[in-house]
C-alpha cells in the first residue's frame, strides 16, 4: 500500500520458507537473478552484498544501481537506489529511491516486508511510486512461487497488454477539472500518451482521465493494472475505453499491445539498452 501521500509504499507477504533461504534472494547478486533480475553484477568479487557494495540490476528496460547502506543479517537490508528507465519514446528517465527489506520468521515461515521511500514527491514520482507498489506486489508473489514451488513465472506475471501511457490515480483536483464528482468517481490521469501507442492512436492525449477499461471501472492505478492483467492472453479484439477530456465524457475502442516498446519486456542479454533507446527514438521521430 502507498503511504505518506504517495512518497512511500509498503508490501508484505508470508512465505512458507525459513528466513535463511529467503535472505539469499536479496542479499546476494545471484539471488536477485533467481526471481527478478535479468542481469545482476556486484561491485565486489563476492556474491554476498555487504554495506558499501553496489549491485547493478537490469530488469528489462530498467537499470538499478543499488548501494547497500544497511544490513543486519537475517533481519533487514537497505539499498540506496539510482534507477534509469528507457521510456517508450526512447528518452532516459533517472530517479532515486530507498528500499528496505525486513524479515520476521515464525514457525518455519517468514514474513517479508518491502518498504520503498522517495526523496522527491513530484508529480512524475507519483507514477513511479504507484507503479513500484504494484510491481513489488507482483514481485513478492513471484518470489513466493519460486521459493515454495520452484516456479519461475515472471514473464507470465509481468507480460500483460498495455495502452502505451504513463498514468496514475487521478487527484481530486484533476477529477474536478474534468467535471467529475471526486467523491463518487475516480480514474487514471494520463501524464503521457506516447506517440504510436494504442491510446495515442485512438486519440487519447496527455491530461485525459480514463475511468473505464473493458466495461470495468478503473478508479485507481491498481484497478488499471488489474483489468489489463485480466485481459492477458485474451483475443485481439479491441476494448472499450471511457475517458474524460476537456470536460467531456468520450469513449473509443483501443487495440492493446504487447510490443516491448510499451511493455518493457526486452531481453537485455540479447540486445543492448543503448540500441533499445535508439530504436525507440527513431520510431518516435518517424511518427512525428
């Protein structure tokens, strides 16, 4: 859940495994590759991440240089993180977070809590925090599958269809500006509708608020992701989208996409991130 006006988030999960086994997933470079990272490399020659060490994690189009700033074995480990992500238009966006992993063991099971703090509560980080909160919800579930069942289903969990937008839960002010009753109805504010993406092709532009996807209300960012996730693997038929723009309620049909430009599902071991960025910049240039 999000905390402190969207500048922090926290997720917890109970996993049927001893803390000794779970600790290795986030305290070693090799552990990160077992459940989340495509590439993992450590600044020191050891596998264990100690205070002062920096581990580079590449997850699809996302790169994280995480420096360990605190560690108490089998209790907690803290990372000061410098992220860079390749956006659908090919631009690079960088930001900083601080992430803490806390472990509590009871009767052979372990409660793992991930808390993320942002030092910069601007509008863009609102999306990062909501996206990150949902991402850790998915990642912890995947860690549970790996630890308990030995199942690596990260592609199935994260590869759901997209609209090609940067969106987040609309604020009360944004809802009112579009003529919506903020006490009764929510929606997702479109910070960016990326050129060439499904939403852009359907006429949805920056500043719109989407209230329904495939006949389902999407009052929050979590609703938005949940509906898209439920459409994973379904037919290629377009979905109806209801949105507000310039105070008017509009609807349109949108064909969702699995293109890596909008899902971020690339293999960084087979293609360099520099090449991914260059390709996306060129596509965006051709559209304009």
